C-alpha cells in the first residue's frame, strides 16, 4: 500500500487545506493510494485537483516513510507540498467536508480535538517558520520538514535496588510490565492500525483501541483514561504515550519502587479533572472512594463518609490553598502513609492478550492484499455435479458433459467446454484407485450383514487387503515427501488429536464433519498423530486416513506423533496387531510399509501464520535455538530413528506442558533451563512452563499452540494462561470414561467441539 499525502497551502493567507476523514475521525491532509501506472507526482496532482479544481504549483517531496526503515508498517507514505496563491477562498474547495485552516484556527482545532492527528499543525508551523527565513522560493533548502520516523523501543530492564541509575523510570516500568521488544512492536502495530495514516492517536482512536480493554463501567471514564495517558497535555497521544500508559495499567506491573511512582503519576492525572497538578478534595473523594470499593471488591459506587475523606485528604499535609499537589501525593504513597492505590488504574487482563488490529485498517490491508494475490488466482468450474442423500452421504457423481445439456449448460457454455480436458477433481469421485478400493473394504469392515458382525474382517479378505495397503503406502509416501516438515495452512481447519486405533470414533467424526468426503468441505482436516497403538483398530484408522490423504491431499493433513515410531509400536500393540491380522510374513510387510510412510510425515503445522500445531509440545532452546519453522523444515527426510537422528523432532513429539493441577507430584526444579526440565513422568522429553511458552510464542510470532499427546476427560484442556490447547480425539481411552473432541480454527476463533459417541 503506497500513499501520497498532499499538503495544500494558500500562500496568500498562510492557510492549509484539510479534509474531514470518514466516520468523523477528524480533519487531516487529503490522501489517496497510488494507482497502477501513476508516479507520485501524478497522484499528488490528481488528489489536489479532486479536492480543489485550480492550478497548483507542485514544489517538492517533503517526506517519505519507507517500510525498509519502519518494517512493522506495511505502507509507504509520500508527502507532496503543493501551493497556490490567490485562491477563491471561503471554503473554495470542491468538497463540503474540507476546510482552510490558518495557524490560529489550527490551534483551536487541536484544543477541540478536531484533527485526526497533529501532523497538520506541526507542518504548517514549520512551513511558516521556514518561509519567513528563506522565502517561498527556496524555503525547502533548509532541509526536510519531517524526518524519517524511527520506531523508538524502550529497554525492558528490571529494577536494580543496588543501583537505581542503571535503568530509567520508563525502562523499569517496561521491565516490570514485561514489555519486551516483540511486545512493544505488537503494541505499535495496534496503535498504528487505529491512527492510520497519522502517527498520532486522537481521542476517538483511543476510544476505539481501548474498547475491548475496559469494562462497561470503566468505559464511561474514557476521558479520564485519555487524560492520564496524555502526559504531555497535547490532546493527542504518541506511540510512546500509548505504550507507557498500557504498561502502567498492566496487572503484572509492580506497585513498588520506580514503577509505582510512574503508576501514581497516571493515577493522579486520572482523577485530576482540571489536569493542573493540584487535586481538590472533590477530585480526591473519587480517588478515595474507588480505593475503598475496589479493595472491598464492590461493584457499586459507595462513597465513604465525608469525615473519612477529609481525614485521608489532610494526611497528605495539604497546603493552605486546600489543594493536594502531585509531589505530596507521590511522597505520601511512596512512604506508605496512604495505602490502597495499587488497585487503581488496572486492566483485568494482561495487555498482550488484549491487543487487536483495528477492523477498519484490516479491511484496507485485505483489499490491497486481495489486489496483489487474488489477481493471480484462476478459478474454473468443476465439470461434475455431486448428489448427496439427506443423510449427507454421497449418492451420485455425474459429469456435466454426460447430463442433459439443455438443462445445465447454455449453448455458448457447451461450446466452450467442448475442448476442455477432463478435470482431476471429477476423477477423485469416479476413478478406481487403490484408495477407493481400500475405502470399499473399510465400508465392508464397518457394516454388519448376514455373513459377519460389524468391525470384523472375514479371513478371505486379508491377502487382498495387505496388497492394497502396501500399494497405497508407496503411492501416498510420495505425496508426504513433497510436503514441508512444517505445513503452512489457512483456516477454516478442524484439528484432531490422538485417535489410537479408535475406528468407531473416527467414523463418528466422519459422519459429523465430512460425511460425503473431505473434498466437499470448505475446511481442511489436520490430524496431530498417534493413530495406532492402545486401541484395537490401529490398522483400520491409519489406512482410512492414508486413503483420504491420497484422494484429498490438500484437505487431509497428517502429523507424526510419538507412536508413529517403530520402537514404540513394538512396546505397545500395533506391531502385534499387524502380525495377528496378516500373519508373520504379510504382517511384517504391511507394518514396514506403513512405517515407511510415518518416516516422512510432517512434524508441525502453522495455521494462518499464528496457530502452531504439534503432537507433543514446543521444543527447548537447546534443540531449537533459532526460528522454529526454519529449523523444523531442515529436519532430514526420511527420519526412521528420531530419538537419535533429531532431538528437535523428538521434543516436538514428546514434550508436555507443566501445570500444577496435572502434575501435582512433580516439582519445579531449581536452575531449570529456560522453563524446560526433564519429563519424569514419561522418562523422556521435557516439561515446559507457561513462561517458556510465552517466550517461544513471542520469539516466533505465534499466538497459540494446539497439541495432543495427553488424554483429557472432556476431550480437551485449555492450559498455560489460555495460550495452549490440548485436544484428544479418542473416547473411552484404555477403557476409561473420557470424551473425544476436535478444534475448529475459523474466523479468528478456536472453537471446541466435543463428540457425542452415543
């Protein structure tokens, strides 16, 4: 997205032409996006002529903001200065929502919050100062009016009681709130999405940004919050103002030492309605009432007796003017003469969990991304029609060419389709393949008839089944080998956890989610591993999924779990299952063929670049010191012995989150490495803590992790501050009473769905 912003000045009256932005966001420069084939200068003239149809003198580019210098901004902005004297004024522009403002009118606009951002005021002031020195002809020679903006991070430093000079109060506030560089960049992205295209946050933009951060009762105090954030009293916030204000409100920020003093400054401004550094007793009454109510956990607005308020007010050594000064307030709170302020000016949830991009800005980005990416996507009509029964099962597939063409094709369409080759999607339905043969065999296995019970094979079928399985494994192995070790996926997507040979539950999921075929579902299906062992139908589960993968390679995605390893299967049941069903010779051939597929399965997936999906858990910094996706994609293919060949793959398949409620017997060891320590319950892999997870997510720019690996009573468990979700998709695991579940990732939500297996 490349914008040109026009600075239009009437030299005769030193006035700037501004346009009212949509949705009542305030006045700002006229701007527009550069159209294909336009230069910046042409775009500037087009914008100017649209706003005011007169000749303009295009002087110079006065600012360029490049994404190379400010990488977290997706846009490039160019400011062009256009001037013209002796215009027909009195709002001589072509639009009723534009206005000419001189410097005095601009000051009033700033005071009344009429502007989108402060750039027009500072620019006009700078232009006039430069013009007085250099004249209109060469005032640009004094240098650029705006400097290239650079995102200024504040070091996140922990307070040092032995050396208070090591870190500034702002740095200590960042450290106490744990606002590291990654989080500061995320806050900037949120800030800019609400201020776009300005670099200043207006009161309206602040109200929009804080809407999801404050309760309904707190939203009525929005003016007070803005006043507290506006430490410079400019009526507009810079990014630093917004960042520091959020840090002061974060529930993890300490109310002691330097962070407490910083917080108390915000608290004082919040209640100091006149914002003059002197608090009246009426203003203090609101502060004291909130302290008492919040300490008691009250939701009402009870006001303590006046005698109590007066006594507390006088405890600050109030001066003769009966006004409480900021310095006295800071001293008394710091010396613990007045207590209870720690409950004030707080968010209920950590800032990092509340950040969101403005929908208005996301829509602008989406439009531009659509222009860039969708233009290269060529759609075509599938030349088949699918008929479904009321139950949702597939009844019939017909080619459009073989149907009665007078009903479904116009004459011109019939001619156009005459030479188009048969589409691959039609062949998925009616072409006989090893996958369809196995699916037919599984339907026979699943159903009960006069000759057999349900979920039972007849002895005569095993030789044919074994040959089909070995052939299918060879075919589908090539599909998996072409996939990256870490899949990149888009929502909507269903995520399923451990199945462990529970073929009945897999069929229940089929009937609920993809009854006809995954190909006809708008969602894709991601399985997180552990298809075999523990249950009695590991063979049927894995060949069902491999056949689905063969038919729908982009819709059915499989990851490797810790039971997709030969040593593990020999310890548990899948090896024995293959031997008992096929005999020693055929059984070994089938088992080897299936494990040759397991050796090339992907190990992780990322949905919408934000949701990481693995079988076990996140890896430790020892096995993955750099970027996660790159490191996983570098793992060798095939991988027959992950324990010895790839510590990273082993940890992804085996690691568990550590939480007190599920690991009551375990203890956090002293000196653990970055929040990771030995998984004593499994005797391999590691536990990882909530702190380790948050560090990993921030480092890799993920928001959540979905994993499997552990049975859950209700089929799922939300853990580690809501950033990790465990899903288990096999009910009655090992004879237990647990339920099965899946996760639907769609529309920016992780939706939990439990399976009714009754």
